């Protein structure tokens, strides 16, 4: 069951590379996405056994992230099919600078999209830190061609930055894995399988200085991929230059995968009694990320970059929640789920706006509500969802993190957290409502743009999920998140 | 064998310092190739007396990829890009070499604080690995040509490899093979991107890649 989750997308990806017919490729994409979603839905009803000699295992931490990934990918696949239909092949003109460029072949795009799904699934299911590392590295490599879909110099720059910064980060994480192996060898002497389960069991015997060093390296390494400030510099570029559907997956799914990597390491630290040591780092990385994102959000001229910085903010919130522990750790896990849906929704809507206005500049987009009304309404709903307003799920999870801080009497942290969230709310609301209101400029786009159902239904579905999670948290999800929080040391 | 291993470590540090002082890119590629061959020897020497098929394979694949395949790939990219030397790096060559020496001293300091358990095959493993990594990072941030940055990344990975084969002697083969595989694909993808940068900008100067700034 678990190996099927990894292998089906990979096999379909290979098929896609060799398929000539565009419609067949799109059908394959949708089919693989539906299969993946079906299997991960089934895991809620029947606990799947381990696969690959225990290297693949679905535990309480993996379960919610796997479902988020499946749901998001299915929705993104539907949107991608609509997107690929609109993107006619051949030479096209750049919106911003007017030069001509081509897109990458569609076979490469679809294939890489499916490989991306396969590698992200592998990250979530890995029970072995070595395999986890390989999978995270593979996500970088399979997503780089996606960012470089539009073949021009800006996306090339973004791809180069992404590859360089994330590869160095992943290199540091590898060194962290080796340090962990040393920490384990010093106790037992024998061979060391880097199995998370086994490491947790004999965590007390791990050599502490090496374990601490390993934790820092892994945090910095996977933190780069997760977009924690000050290691986030690749993120705004990659998210703004990639096609919107790819941005949605990067923000909604890939950042989560890096977060899972960090959770695994944290799990071992907690078992070894180093929980408080690790949490100190999380709190500072978290606050720094939220603060830095707030600063860049306020004066942002490009709405896709705005959303990208908002991702940095939310990753900071996740780290902060983890650092506070207890109720806040549960809140952080729930927030990861909420953020994925809300952010993916906004990126897909940004794609609709980009298609209608042919610009990414905030100041040139006016009257979204009048020109493309459904997108406009959803855009405002998305704004409320991403800034954690009731009744959306993000409100609940952000409140839980605040409650965690107050319960522990860490009032300064709570005050900074609240203050920064307010600043971010004002910054994002000012920009995004200005885009929605007013009258659309007459010059841009002579023909009246239409909103196809394939561009509307995916973000609408995502928005409904966030809304639903705010009103009613399904008991199975609640139970799984509680078990995951327990594994992370919350009581 | 211990002498041989220590010698290889010292030579690795020398290749790092030499790389920092070079401006001609083809000489830099050759230096990195030499480093790749040295790494294969390190893998053999650090497991002296206990050679098995796995160690031999890792050493052979290491030499083949890091010593031969990558350099050839990069030479091809170099010819396609028609460049000869690095232009005005952000940090000059002599300061770079001095920074490399400082990195070595720093690594010795860190290594003294993290003693290896058991009896490591060489006391120089941790300092050499850290120096190589730091030098790789220095090259990445201080050079402008995309090709030089890719070289820096390779050197950085070499440092991790030294640590991997030298210290984590019992770590699963999965990790070691993963290193080789992923580096291979990483450089393959990077190689493609370098080609694209070359075509797009008629040079592989990353300072031209500066539209996306805050």
C-alpha cells in the first residue's frame, strides 16, 4: 500500500516523459493524482503495514501531512490541466519586459510534477533518516525544472538560486546525519541503521555533544528548505517566478515536507531529553521568520512575492508553535494543515489574476472583483483565511499557539507574536483589498477574460476545506494530531 | 596506511588552498578533479585491512564520478560558455587563500571540541572535512561565474564525503550511495542550468542574475 503511494506517481512520470499525446499525458496526471488521493484516503480506515523492510512507515506525524499532500496535488492537477490548455506552445511574449521566450516541453513539466509528488510522498513516509535525506534532495531536483518552466532569464535566476541555496542546505543536513551516526556509534559501537524508531528507543545512549551538533546542522539544512529566516532567500524568487500551480505546491506541500524532516529530528531530540535545548532554537527561528516576513510584506510590490513572504511568516509560526510545545505544538501541526490549503488557494487565485491582468505588480491590478468576480470574492476570502481571521481554520490554530504561550506564562513571546500578526494582517489586507476594489484598467487585455471552471473549482475547494476546519475539526484528524503532538513531547 | 591517510588529508587541504588562489577556470577544474581522486584514496586508506566489495565500489565510483565524469562535464560547459578565467571575484585571490588558512585553523578548533568516539583511522578527518566544506562555501559566495559556483558546491560535497567515508564507518551503505547518486544528479541538473545561463546571457556570470532583488 505504502510503496504504491511512492511508485505509482514515479511510474506515471516515466510514462509521461515518453507520451506524445498531450491529452493522454493530462489524463495520466489526473489519474495518478486520483489514485494517490484514493490510497491516502484509505489509510484513514485501514492502518497500512510497513513496506521496504520497514523503511516506509505511516505514523501519526506522517498521516496528516500525507493527506494534505494528496488533496493538494489532486486539486493542483485539475488546475494544471486547465493551465496547460491555456498556455499555448510555441514562442510567446513576456508580460513584463516584452522579450520572447518559450515554455519547457509539456512532457517534462508533467513528468517532473509527478516525480515531485513521488519524492514528497517518500519524504513523509520515510522511517529512515538516510532515506528521508535522499528524498528531500530528490524533491529539490525534481522541482527545479518546474520553476524553470518559462524559459527566460528571471526564472533561470530563480532556479539557480533555488538549486544553489537548497543544495548547500541539504549538504549540511547530510553532515548532520553523519554526526547523528557518530552520536549513535559512540554508544553501541555496532552498525547504525538510521531508523527513527530505533534511534528514539535508545535515545538515552546517544552521545550528547554530537547529537546537539547534529540537530543544529539538520535544523539549518532542512530549515533552508522550509524557508525559515534568515535562510529563506531562495523562497520569494522561486515562488514568484514559477507557474502559479507550482508555487501552490511549493508552498503548500514542499515546505511541509521540510517541516516533517525537522519534526523527525526533533522527535529524536525529545526522546534523548534534549527537547528544551531544541525548542530554544525553534522559538528564535520562528520569531525571526515572522518578524522578517512582516517587514518585507509591508512594502511588497509584487503579489506573488507577497504570498511567498507570507509563507515565510507561516513557517515561522510553525517553528514557534513547536518551540513553545504543549498546546502550541498541537496548534502548530494543525496550522501546517490549514496553511497548506489556504496558501495553495491563494497561489492558484494569483494565477487567475496573472492570466487576466498580465502583470504581477500590485499597483497595476485594480478591480479584480469587477473583472473576474468569482476570483475576486475568493481572493478576499483567502485573505481572511491566510491572516487567521474567524471562522477559518487558521484562526483556531493561531489561537492555540497563542494559548500555548500564555499557559506557559511567556507573555513577551505572546505579545511579540500578536503584534507581528497584526502588522502582517494590516499589510496584507491593505494590498490585497486594494487589488480587489476599484475599476479595472481599460487598456490591459482587450478581450474580456473568462473564468473557466478549471480555474475556479480548485481554489474554491481548498477554501471550503479551510473554512470547514475552522468550524468542525473531524475527530479522526483531531486524534491523529494529538498522537503526533504526544510523539513530539507534548503532554 | 595511517601515514598514507594523513598524507592524503594534508594534500586535500593543499588542493583547497590552491583552488582559492586560482583564477583560470580550467586549472580550477583540474584541481577539483585531483581532489576527487584523493577522495577515492581516502576511502581506501581509511578502511585499510578491511576492504570489502562495498568499500572498493564506493572508492571506484567516487574516483570515476568526482575525478573523471564531473571534470569532463564541466570542461564541456566551459567550452560551450567560451570563458577562460574568473573575473574580479568578490573576494580577491590572496585574501581568499588567507581565509582558507583561517578556515583550517577554525576547523582544528572545532575538531578539538568534538572528539571522535573509538579509534578513528586518522585524527585529521574532522578538520580536513570541515576545511573542505568551508572552502567550498567560500568559493560559492565569493565567485561570480556560475561554473565557479558549481565547482564550489562540488568541493563542499567533497568535504562531506571525507567525513562520511572516514568517520561514519558503520553508517549504512544507503547514505554513501545516496551521496554519490545525489551529487551526480545535482551536478547533472546544475550542468544543464549552466548551459542555459550560458546561452541566455552569453557568459556564465551570476552577477547578471540580479533582477530579482528586494
